[in-house]
C-alpha cells in the first residue's frame, strides 16, 4: 500500500487495538499483536502508519568496537529513507541491552514526517524522544549505545518484531494497549468491521452504566439489543 487515506487512518486510530484484535481473530489472524512491546509514555499519541523495516543482528567487536573502521551506516540511512506516514519497525531480537535508537535519530524521523517508531528492544534518551512528539514503542528504556549489542544490516525486508512477522507495507496501529500489524490487502475491510463493532460497544457501555445486564448485550448481541441499538442510531444517539 503506497499510502493510507486520512479517513482510514482516523478510523484505525479511533477504534484502537482492542477492537482490531477481535476483528483479526475472527478472520483467523491470531499472531498480529507484538509481545512485550509497550508505549514509551502512556500519554503519547496513538500511532497509525505503514511499516518500513530495519533489522539488527548481534554486534561483534571487530565490526562494531571502538577501533572498528567498518561501522554500518544502515541505521542513519533508515532515518533518512523511512517515508512520511510510515512507521520504522526495528527487529532488535528482543534484546534491550543496548539502545535501538535515541532522541536525535527519532527526532529526524519526526522532522521527516514519520508516523512512529517501534522496536522489541529499547530506546535511550527517552525524555528527548518524548519531546519529539513521535509515537515510540519499545520493550524498556536502554541507555547503552547501539553498537554494544546491535549491528544494523538491512532495510525493507521481512523481520520479526515482538514475536510477530512484519512485512514492509503492513499497516501498523499502536495505542496505550498494544501494537499490531494488519495485512494491507484487508485493512479497509478490517477497519469497516472494527468501526461497526466500536460503535455498538460504545452504545453497550452506556447501557451497562445504566444497569443493563450483559446477557443478550455482550459479547453476543440478542434480538432485543440489536433492536434497541438500531433505534438509538436512528435517534441520532439520543435516549
């Protein structure tokens, strides 16, 4: 997918990962949510974008040590080539002993219009990263510099991140709960179904708050609930 429409981005951000995981599960996609990857700050904005991938392998002293003359330039290249509206997805092998990126690299991504950055490792300079305003997801903070544990080796190939296979062009959604990926060929259908579920569940929440029992309301809507929900929609959300 070359780009995401504004409307589609807004729907995916609105419905959130909890609703999306349910829709994906009903389609047989059960391994789309990254494991042990969390928002760097709970108050950071939600994230929707297209996956642009980078892969680390373990570093080695002769290649990445202080005296090495063969340091990889793939990492800064990623910051310059990740397109606007994309999410830089980093395969750090679940290793947070050293940082996957810091505030200067991530600030450059923000300045170039990226939608976010995700690693199953850790970020350093997290106060500075937060100040950039770019949504960032990681395993935990990690102060040591990248070459202690990581060597960046390639861009835009399939990777593993948080135990999930991520392909360039996948749609990435992140919020306070999780980060997940959606195959681009079904994202519009998934978003449409998720929005319907979101709207019904929002109504159901108000019914529960009024004292309505869950039976026949959620997780399976009975005939009475369906009728009441349709009447509520026709009234413009009144009553």
